[in-house]
C-alpha cells in the first residue's frame, strides 16, 4: 500500500497545483463520463485514477485542505481498503451527502470547479444550491483539471460498432423509430437528443465494444419526429456493414459534429426533448445558448427498452439456460475441489469464467466476477486481487456473483455456498435471505405497483430479527446490454416507476456480517401477467424466475421455512434439474441430482 | 334528487355568468380554505356548495362548456350519488389528474381563474404549466367568483380560543418556541410564517372551535428566531385567560393585520421560512412583492408535532381506553339489538355517539361517524342520511368507523361485524384484511423506513387472491388535534418521510365489493423502539397498538390464519378484556368475555 499512497499523494498534489493555476479552490470528480453512464472506458476513470477507489459509483471532492470520497452502502468497506486515508476521508452518502458536506466545508467566496460534461443539470442545480448556501461559487471548467495532469491517460476507445439482428432484438429499428417519432409528434416535439449509449444501441439495433462487459457504442444521437436519426460517433468505429444496417434514414456523423448539430437545433428554435436526469449539463448549456426550446422529459427509449418484447424475453430465457449450465458445472466442480482446501478465490473465479466462455453465443462477462470467501463476502462489490485472494477454507461461506453477456440476453446470478460445515447462525441468516427471495419471487401485485412497494417483502424476514442489508433488492437488466438498467428497480428509495410486463429485474436480498461472512441470493425475474387475474378485472402482475441454478440445501434451516416456501424451493429445483441435466456432463448431472433433491 | 339538480344547475349558471363578468373562461374550486387545511368551516365549503359533493378532498373545474369534479378512490361511488351528472363529469384522479384534464380541454387563449388563497405555490406552478402546455392563461382572482354569487354563505366562525394545559400537551409553548427558534437561528432564518392551524395550536398550546370535530383555532402566526411570536386571529375569539396563557412573548394581533405584517417582513428584507406545500400562494405573492427573502422549507412545527412526547402518548393511551369502553358498550348493545332486525344505520350511529359522549374528557367526535350496512359499507367515506339509511338486516356486514376528540387524545377506530351469518367469501375477505392488519401491527423495521415501504405488508394477503383497496393504509393522527395529520402516512404514494418514535398512525386495511359489502379494520398504532434492538446496533422500531376493542371472531376463517396470527389475536383480545372489563357495565362485561374468547 505504501507505493500506492505515494502515487495518490503525488496525483492529489498535482491536481491541487492545477486548481490554483485555473483559479479554483476545489474540484468535484464524479464517477461518470460525458454519456452519464455507469460503465466507463478506462479513459474516463478519473475517480479511480485520483483516489484509487474502483467502485462503480462514487464521488470525490478535492479542496486545497480537504479531500473526501463519497460512496454508498455497497462500498463502505472497499473504499477504506483502496484509498489513502491520510488524504481522502471516506464518507457514506446516507450519513452525509456530497452537497451537505460541501456546505459544511466551503467558505464564502470559494470557487468550486466542475466539468459540465460529467454532471446532469439536476446535479449541477443541487451543487449550485449547496455552494450558494455558504456563498461559495460553482464554476464550470472548460478543461477538466484532472485530464490536464493525467499524463498516461488511456486513449478513448474505438471498438467497431456492429448491427444487432432483429432475430435477437425482436423489433426493427425502423419500427422503434416510427413508434417514438409518433410520440414526439403527439407531444409537439421536433427532435429528441439522446446521449445514453444503451438507448442509442437499443433504438438503432447496434452494439459496440467501447467499455468492458457491456456492448455499448459510445456516441450521441438525435431522433427527429419524421423517424430519421443522426448517429454521432467516431468514424473509425463505423463499417460499411453498419451503414447498410442503419439504412438511408440514419445519417452517420462524426462525434465532433454533435456540437454544431446542437447549435443548429437552437438556431432554428426547434422544440427539443432532453433528459435532465441522463444528459450532461453541457448539452443543456449549448442548446440554451443556441436558443432551442428545451422540453425536459425522460429519454423516450428508456421505458420501451425496459419492457422487453417476447423475442427478447425468449432469448433471455435461452441465455439463462446456458448460463445455468455453466454455473452448475462450476458448482459441481467446487463441491468436489473445495473440500481439498487448495482452491483460492481467483482459482474459482477463473474456473467459473472459463465455463461461461464455452457457452454458445457467449460474448463477455456481464461484469467482473465477484468470488469472495469468508470475510471478503461481506464486501458487497468485492473483487479478488493477488493481495486479497483467500483460500476457500473449510467452514466458511463462499459467495459468487457473476453473469454473462450472450448475444440473446444478459445474465446476473449470485449463489452462496457452504465450504465444509456452516454454523447454525449462518444457516439461519441464509434461510432468512432465502425467505425474502421467495417472498419477492412469488408476490402477485396490481398494475401501478412500484419497486419501492415490493422491496420490503424481501427484507421482512431479516427485519424480524433486527437484520438488514445496505443495498437495493433489485436492479433492472438489459437484453445483451447493461446489467444495470433503469428506470425500474426494487429498493427502499422512493420510486414513481410502476413495474410493467417485460421488465427484467434482479431479486437479490443479502446479509453481510463485516469481518465474517456475506450472503446474497440472486436470480433474475421478469414481470409477467399474473396467472389468475384479480376478480375486479384490474391488471395483476407476477414474476417469472429466469435464472436456472440450485440454491445450497446445506445452508437451509428447514425449521424456519413454511411449507409454501419449501414447496417453492422444491418446484424451483425440479425445474432447474429438468432444464440443466440435458446440457451438462455426467459428473455435473450427478451433482445436480443431489443438489436438487426435494427438501424433507 | 330533482330539486338538488335544479339548485346545482342554477348555481353553476350563476358562476358562469360571474366568470364572464370577470373576463374568465373557467374557474377552479379546490376543497380548501386560506389555511390549506382539510377541515373547513361551513363558510369555506365552496366545493360542496357548487357541486353538492361533500367529501373531504376533491376539486371542481367549471368552464363555460365543461364542468368536472375530481376525487380519489375513497369517493368514486359517493361523488356519483351527490353531484348532478348532467352538469359535472366525475373523474377519478388516478385516471386523469386535474392538470392533464385541463391540458386536454382548455383552448389557446383561454383564461382560467384561481383564488390564490386556496392553492399552494406548488399547485399554482403545476396549474400554470398545465395551462401553458395549451397556451391558455392562469389568472389569480382578487375576488373569489363563487363568493360573489353565494348569497346565503354562512358567517366566518368565531369560536373562543382556549389554553391547552401542559398537563396534556407535555411541553410548554415557551419550550417549544425555544427549540424551534434555535433551529431557525441555525438555518440563519429570521422568522417563520405559520398558516396551518394545527401547527399554531400545537406551538402555542391552544385549541379552538372554528371547524367541526377538530379543535382548530383558524388564524395565522409568525415565529421569530428570538422565541417571540405573533398570533393573527379574529379579536372576538381572544379572552383575557388566553392572553394570560400566551404570556408576554406572544403578541395577539387581528387577522386583518397579517397582510401588513407580511409587508413589513419584506420591507426589512428578512429571511423568512415559508412552507410551499402548506401555505397559500397568496402569502408567497405578498412576501415576494414586499421584497422578502423566502426560504422554502417545511413548516417547522410539523415534525415535532407528529412525534408525540411521552405525556401525549400516555394521554392518548388513556383516551383509547375510555373510547374502547364506549365502543364495547356499543358492540355489546348491537349484538343484542341488531338480530331483532329493527336497528337502522342512523339508530346505531346515534347509540354509538351517545356512548362516547358519556366518557370523561370527551369534547367532540373526531369526525362524523360512518355507520354503513351492506352495500353502503362499500362507500369508503359513507355518511348515513335519511335517504340512504338502511336497516341492519340479517346476513349482512356492518361497518362502523368512528372516533372521539378527548382532551387527552384523539381516537379513530373501525370495526366490521357480521349481522347474522356471514358468507364464507365474506369471512375469507375479512380474514385477509385482518392478516394485513396484523402484518403491519407486528412488523419490526429499521430507522429510516417510510410508510410507503410498509404499506405493502397490509395489502399482500389481499393481493395473493387478486384483491386490493383503493385508499391508504394509514394516516397520521394528532393529540386532541386533527384525526388526519402529516407528514407521516402509510400508503402506496412515494414518501420520503421516515417513521419516527412517537408518531401515531392508523392501521386500516380494507376490502370493498361495490354494491355488496365493505370491510375495514382500523386501530391506531404508535411507533416505539423495538423491544430487541438489531444486532448491528442500529435503531429498530415497531408499533404498539393503542386501540382497545375486539375484532369480530365470527368473521375469522381460522384456516387462513397462521398460528402466529392466531396468537396475536388472542393476545390482543386478552389485553382488550383486561383493560375494558373494569370500565363497563355488567352486560358489556359478559359480552366482552365471549367476544374475546381465545381462538381454537
């Protein structure tokens, strides 16, 4: 850690010098890029470069005499291990928000810089209020001061963009554009500016390779209400095949032309739809300066993308079968090898990843596999490294959270297994997490219900004994796109987004004992019409589970399960056995038969 | 209904003529007064006067060629019975909001009037947007056009304001003002403008009698950060006793002086706290015009008022015992008399009300008793009248929702009882409502949890079979104040207000079969620290039930109850028996012993 610390000190010292040059007293470094997107290319990993913290969400603020990193519950342990605590104060956002912290440390007259490409207008508004409260000033930076000192910054990625076949997408880009254009016309909007790469990928039926683990083509787009569109993207990423696929109604322009296009929209005073929660403040600034009439509203691709069509759902089901086969091969191998006491977290991770890679239509992992034993399992987004790598020792819990990007769908699964003999407390905790998982998997709910309303069902068995977990219960998942996707989610956070049929979400309650063990049980589930509709003729929904892999029977305390819960486990395991046995080798088949034996 | 319709036609015709005189194309009539308060004096019942609809929430819009009344799920049946459907189109706000409806019917150039004393700035902002969307104009009216044609408008109420003893309030007004003044100082605020009568009643430890069933003193107040205050109130309502009670730091001014006071706040450019969700737009307009620096924020009384202190909770517990005695006397009488087939809804209501009135410290009902049999029970906020009055016939369900205002606390209880033999379906529905009630009564939850998160627990047993209810599960309740009180609630609606210890809410799931029967089971519950704190040392809360009256055992289908639910019913009934037997006459004692016999 010593060399790391020195490095960090050097970088922060460099940034502070740079800030003085730019006339700033501080700078805010979010985990984001100009696409306001969770998945960043290496060239945009400014937060990791300056702090050492590699989580998927967080914000740093560097002032001349203070520096802090703000993370959510998933990262409270990790951040303390990764950042130099002599330089950065780690803070949990539920204890103090970035904005409240700024109001407490900034002094009147202080100038805080921000990069308008890395924040939404809403974030900027809040930052400005936080500064105003203490009479400090918020200053947009034309040049990002981190970039100015980041000598060895990796190049911007330029992966080829490829067509995504309608055989997987289920609907042609023409049809998608036609439907959205009609909506724009209905709302008397001329053009929608799209800056979210997965929206653009969905709308144009294209995929890219600019970031790890998610097939995003980084770029911008404009959708006109006459069904035509312009794609702004690095020209090196465009092939003739792609041009053919896009067809004559989609103009391909270089990314440098985006600014001129915004100016033109403004110059002709057109009504432009722009998403204040997903689009960089800089885009709004440019449109406003040019004189456009901005209509703030949700990116029109977000909701139709979230509600998967039957082809996407069928594809995702198939992807989950192959993914389940890979996971079962891994779990079967683990059951044989782990007791020998020679497998490490990294060994297990490598084996699981190799099983996935062999599957048909496999393209990538959907995120770096979390392979965590014992106390490492309590670090919610743990990633094993040479330094942290642990042996899978007897009498510990092993947590593995992983997923694949297949051409026909995206998977995400977590299983927790006992290495050796679990304690009765571990079994009790595991069983309560499982009860929450089952409660969510089996709920029937009326149209209009949000994920906030359902979140509690997954927590209640833990709440009963004073336990909880500090992360959401479920995130949306794309179809060969982001493994995290909005707008739907299942979490404590107030939401106004109703769950709709075709939405895929994860069902992943957990429990974490810091320094001891972690438990998480995750399946993906899709919203479907409830089998028996409500007597009042309203619309009723339920979930269908997509993931196909057994839960560890050794960790279930049957005395804590109701007979209905036991029936659910047995029915699920029977489905797993029947689905997976034809897809795997003999040793896995044999393990699977044991692993899916009915309870009781 | 014929004469009523003619009356309505005449009033709407009069209003339309008045609108033309004022140069308006339409006018919006909310259910509110200048205090933005659910409980209106007769002089402010403009919505009821113009439409005939008497519910506690709703909005009418009268245009020259359209008129509509918007109500929530509680009132969808009632509104159709009360308004002249040839004139007013009844709309459910969950199908179309007032604002969306306005955007669909207003034409470019239309002028829609509103009374700035009857809307919050937030409502005005939304109305203005709705108008702007279709290029219509929103016009504040100096004089309310309804008042101009309302010849026989009742006079503004002038009930004497009386001190509320610290023996019941638990904290002196001096102490309350001291604490709030410190918070104002911390936020560098000079003065808070209070326009919510129950906030003022709480802060100054006073009660009034200006509206039915809630001891509100209608008036305004300003709280200075030096702990002094001014109360603006009709001078006829103020006695020497009250002046003595208020003490030298509280100036009493006439209500007419409020405008001048706002002007003065502006003239001295003071920082003034004003609640945009609870204060009339007119107050904001006046402050702005005068040049005040308005800090938008929650009325500082709201949260401390909601979190009852130990004296208030103890008082409320005592009030519930006496209230429970009254309810048990009624239920015992009902068990004897109803089978004779001669009792009507109004008879039952009169008997119940008379039992309550005999209790010590009784001051008023907390709302008009809902006494509803058979199909009337499905009208959520039913009120029996000579026209609708039904006999309590054999083999029907009878629903009674009632409460009392006692000097030491406010009560609200709903019971549903079988007259004769219930059907097995009625028993199944009742039992599912009861299961939801028990789920909420017994939940343990971590600090930070909102009512939205808990609401689902009360609905899930109904959701399982495709049933639901179209109202919230719980509302906040005051202490000898409003029977509906914010900011806490338990409902589907997204909320950011965490439940805190001392908050009282109702627990009232229900089920309604239109045209057939209604079921609602309501107790008041208070947030208390959980008996066993969570192992992680966080704060854990639970509910303690305050209401003391048995649930109808004849309506419970034991095959649908878990053993834990049966245990809860038995323990609750044991508590009821032990609490109430010493307080009631011999026949009620004997009935109570039967009614609280353990299940199984």
